[in-house]
């Protein structure tokens, strides 16, 4: 049977990643507890912080899976019939449609959460008058995180990075198709030319830390690396092979988590480990978790709503119900409340999209944006 990293596998990985994200944001450091005394029993506070802080592997996981998924889409839609690269028309169509789709997915939670925050809770980071309008629009367009203008919540910075991933995909795919794994070179060398200490954590920010996920996501998607790794049977025995692979790859994964926490890794190797660790993590999940019945259904459900959970969970724990969230006292109660309430909000947002036919509007706007960009690009040549 030919293996495939399927849509369901993607949802399971995203489901686990969003669980990790909520744990990380809620419970990974003392300053995230909002001054409340939270019980981490049976762990000590130090042990809990160590574990929950390690869960920020979720960000690299989402970044890698975005590049991985976009490459699969590009291969299926634009590089079929033996095409060697993306031409101008394909690039324009891809950029227009993916950008519009991303922004439209963001708009409903953005509109709901900003409206509630502004008019119910009086939270306004945008300023007044024309300044308010300017900052509000930039936040709505997902670029505030990149240019440094105010955001309603700081976690929305990822929208800017998601737009960067989309923008870099066509060029990176064409470089990969022409030079193979040589596509890694500009992602490794050019940053060093700009800043000598770039690979260290102190020199990285949210817009640069996970850039290496882009070419690796493309390579792994095109070369079916995960599928090949999972399909490898050791010693001709599937059961024995699975046991040996579990022991080896669990040890490698734990070692990678440990390496990320070391000071010398942070100083010299953080750019690399920020991508290598998520790749190992995703493979481990694909090999040992994605096929577990029932569990993969639950995780897949969370994965389906992971984007909206990400967009809205910060409002639950920081903006709207901060006191109630952390007054629950126990780590599992804090996590449970934020996760469940965020999931309910995500389901309601999805229901709203269905009621107002948001998908049809998105498809229409994506198509129109593609045609408009195509006319703009082709106009000079026609003169």
C-alpha cells in the first residue's frame, strides 16, 4: 500500500500543535500566570515550566506544515503535466488566491474579537481618529506584526509570517526545482551576510526564526520524505520495525527537545534547531500517533478548528476572562477552560461562515484578485 501524508494526518498534527500552543501560552512561564498561584501537581513549577515552554515547537510545526501543504497544492495545481517551474501566470494566481484565502479566514475572528474587545471590554490599542483607522486596517490585513504597528493581541504576529511564507513560496519552489537541495543555501547563507550572529536566538525574531521551515517544507513535500521514512521496514518485520523505530525516534526527539533548551544551542544554533525539532516532531507524530483510532478523530477535530482557536484563544486568557481563567488554580483547569471555550468560539465562527456563505465569497474574491493581478502584470507587455 502506497503511503501518503494525508489531509487527515495534517489535521492530527495541527490538532496536537494547537494543544501545545495553548499550553505554551497559558502556562509556560511565571509572567504568563497573571500573578496567580497555579498548582502544577504532580509536577513542580520548574518542571512544568520546562515542559510547557518546550511546547513552543508548535510554531515551527505550523510554519513547516504551511510550507509543506502549499507545496503539495502547487505540485497538484501548477506543476502537473511535467512543468518544471512556476511561470508568471501561475505565480500570480497562487499569490492572489492564497493571500485572499488567508485574509478571509482571518477576517471573521478578527471582526468578532476586535468588536467585543473595543465595545464590551474597552480595550483599544490602535489609538484615536485617523490613527485608529490606519492601525486597525493594518492589523486586519495581517501586516502589523511585520511592520511594528499595534495589534489587538500580540499573538496575531503570526499572520505576518504566514503572509511571508506565501510570498516566498513561488521563488523558493522554482529554486528547488532548478537546484534541488541547493535551495537551502540562500536560507542559510544570505541571513549570515546580513547579520553575522543570525543563527543565534538573540538575533532572531518572529519574522526570521522559522524561515528555514519554508525550503524544508518544500523538499519534504515534493520528495515524499515522511512517507518514505514511515514505509521503511527494518529487518523485514513490521512489528519489530515499529518498536525499534519508536525507541530510536523517541530518543532522537527527546534529545532535540533537550538541545533546544541548552544555552550554547540558543547562542549559536537556534535558527537550525527551530526547524529541525519541528520536523522530527511531525515525523514522530505521523509514524506513531496519526494512525491511532478514535484519538486521531479527536485530534483531527481540533486540527480542523486550529486556525480559529489560534486567532481567538488569547482573548479568553488575557483580554476577556483573565481573572476567571487563572483563578481556576489548577493547570489542567486553566488549560481546559481556554481550550474548550476557544473551540466553542471556533465552531461558532465556522457556523457563521456557513450561514453567510463565506466560502463562496472567498472563492469569488480569490478569483477576482487573481484576474486583477494577471491584468496588472500583463499590462506592460501588451503596450
